[in-house]
C-alpha cells in the first residue's frame, strides 16, 4: 500500500472512532470495504455529508482499490477495524 493511501486510511480510521455523524459515515465506508455482507454497504450519497477533505481521503481509497487486480483488505489495521465494529456494529461482533 502506497504511503498516500496508508495516510488516507489512517485519517479515516481516526474519524471512524469519533462519535459523530461523519464518524458513522466513515465507519460505514470502511466496514463496507472490510465486509459489506456482514456490515452493510456504503451509500455514495454520504459523500456529500462529510467534509471535503474526508471525501478526498475516501476517493483515495476508492482509486487505490480500483487499480488493484484483487481486493486488498487493510489487515494491518485489523485491531482498529474491530474497535470500529464494536462501536458501530456491536451486533456483528457475535456474528
């Protein structure tokens, strides 16, 4: 993963930990990437409900994923993703 992609991901992870509307939207985005079948998809209209710099970080991730031959998951950040699941999808922890 390129540094610019990793940096965008880390910023998004920080936002997803926040108890805000933007935090929820970013969590939805990250969890759709992690496992949309379990955690739900991402509503693209939510891009208009986040600050522009957050939307740009999401676009960086979209672009990264679109250029990969296979889906790449952020396994290096698994513990942070699990914390986000615990915050925003507690029902999925036992699933």
